[in-house]
C-alpha cells in the first residue's frame, strides 16, 4: 500500500465526507444531489486512469453523467440508485475488462458491497501495523488522560478567576459544538466515509465462476407427449380468453348480463399479467438447455403459438388498464403496472427469439437485463408527477362533465409538480365551483411550499425553477395539448 496513494485517498475521503455534511446534514436534497454525484464521478475518473479503458466503460460513464443532469433537474431515489450502480459497474469493468454475463455482474455487485463494507477496517489495521513497525513500540493513549484532564480543570478554574477568559469562553458557540457531537451527524460521517472508501479502494475480487446449476429431474412429470398435450390445452384455453378480448375489449361489443365495461377492464389486467409470468417460467423450465429431449418440432411450433398468444394477452391487459385509467384516473401504481407489463412482453419476445435461434440462457438473461436497465434509465428522465397531474385534471368530471371527480388530496401528495395542472384546472373546471375553490386553496399552499423550498439554495432544482418562471407569467386559461405534457 503506497504511502502517497493512501494519503491522497484519505484526504479525498475526508474532503468528500465534509462536503456531504455541508450539503445534506439536516438539509433538503435538491440540485446538490447532482453536484455531489458529479464530484464523486470526477474524483473516481481522475484517480483511476484506467477507469475508461474500454468502450463499455465509456458508455457507462456517459450514461452516469447524463443521470447527473437528471439529478440536478429533479433528484429521485431511482436516479440515485442507477447512478450508484453505474459507478460500481465502472469499477467492475476496470477489473474485468469485459463483462459477458449479467449474472457475473450481479455477483460482482454483491462482492463490492460485502467487501467494501469491511475495507475501511482492513486498511486501518494495515496502517496501524505499518506505524507500529516504524515506531517500534505500542502507543499508550492512557498516557494522555492525566494531562488532558488537568488542562481542562485548570481552564475551568481560570475562567472562574479571570473575567477576560470567562468572556472569551462565553463567546464560544457551544450549540455548534453540540451539533458537531450529534450522534446522527457522526453516523452520517461514518456511513459516507465507508461508502466513499469502498469506491476509492475497491478490493473485491471478480468471480469467474457461477454456482453449478442443478439439473431439474422433470422426467417424472414430463415426456414429449405430455409437453405436446399440455401446449395444446394451453393454446386452447388462451385462444378462448383472447377471443373474448377481441370481441368485447377490442371490438367494443356490448357486455352480457349488465356487466360494466369498467369492471371488465379492471378485473383482467393484473391476473393476465400473472398468467404471462407463469407462462414464462413454464417455458424456461421445459425448453431450457438441459431439457433438449422435450423440444420436438411439434412442441416448438406449439410453444411459439403459445408465446404469441401470451404477448397478445399482455397487449389486452395493457389495453384493459389504459381503459381503466381513462375512467378512474392515473396513479403511480398503474404506471408501474404498465411498465411491468411492457417488460414482461419484451421478456416473452426474447424467450421466443431464444428458442427460435437456439440461443443460450445466458443470452436470454443478458437481453432481459439490458431491457430492464434501458427502461429504468428512460424512466429517470420522465416527470411522472406532472404527467399524472395533467392527465387527471384533463379527464376529471369537473372539466369533461363525465367520469370521476378530481382527487385533490392525491394531487397534493404529488407536491409542487401538480401546480400547473391545478392552475389549468382552476381556470377550466366549469362543472364544480366548490372544487375550483378548493383547488385555489391548494395552489396557494403548494406555492408557499415551493417558495420555502427554493429559499434554501441546497433545495433548488431546475424543475422547480421552471415552475417559478411559469408562476410569474400572466395566468390565463390555455388548453393543454393532447399529450398533457407542459415541460
């Protein structure tokens, strides 16, 4: 362990902890999250000259840098998490040179956390042993107890005897010293130091082997005939469900026995989602690399048809959920369900491709990992709060004269991002004066909250700045565009 190298890293660690304390301790998190993330990325790149040696490393670094922009625009836990995984991936690529399997990446991330949590302790022991060898004797801290205690005692007595010393001591901000001795502050310093030290000295060893997979003994339950029979049965029952969806969901036929359209659309969305996941598990078990004797030509054709029906089923589930949202409003949970359904559909298409092209399970895992990473990366740049608020006010009973009444408490939970939508609602809601009055009270409350947030320079964000600009513009009833996007 080089003395100069370790001294530089210790200094950087102390500096970054001090900056984190100034930016985040008992302070609201705003653009400072992006500032700190950018500073951390710059330190890592400056400290490791081989960090950007591969094309993959440069791509990850660029993606992480764009996430810094998202953190400055509006910090979010998902963005923080993806940025953290991005810089950990840079350190992994520095050791691996090439990352061929997502499972290796998962093992390396796990190794980084398990090893990194204890790295500071190991390095302290190394430094301590080195100092002992150099000094040749053990340092006894007990020798300092009496001098320190007597010095404090003399200081107290002199303060009592000398008014000048008493005045100097009275001018000391003891509250500041107490704040510095806060347990929570020390905990912030410790946790931040451990994380930064793990990033500055990543000593985990990348694994080149995966746990040997145990071959499933399915011959007790399956053979070529049962696989074909099961696929025939599955295709038949899925064809019935898809046929009903085509008639009643896609074609818009009248539902029987007084069944409401909202009940029909809502009842099927989530169960169909679960059905597709079960399908994926079944196909992966019976059509994996370890079960080639089940994969007859007939079985392959039937499984392709079944996967196609599942993809159509998911499209119907998405259609059901979109119709339900149109009637009952948009929420974060429903957006998450839509994203989950899209990812499941992509997974089913990748399973189809894997079987058709005779790819490996590793190829399938990598494809799904890339799809998930890409979707989550895109999500970091979408203002869902504004999207939800704008959609809900445009489709509310107070504006359109049909559907459900606007849920003002839910818009309040979205924070200042719903201000523009609420102002538009106040100017355009013509079917409920009482709701318009309540919206005005909510606007005033959110505007005060926005002003309080932006009064602290740490809490400033680019998104809030745009809201302040819009607030300063003359108010008028301007219809929203079809998309509902305003920023």
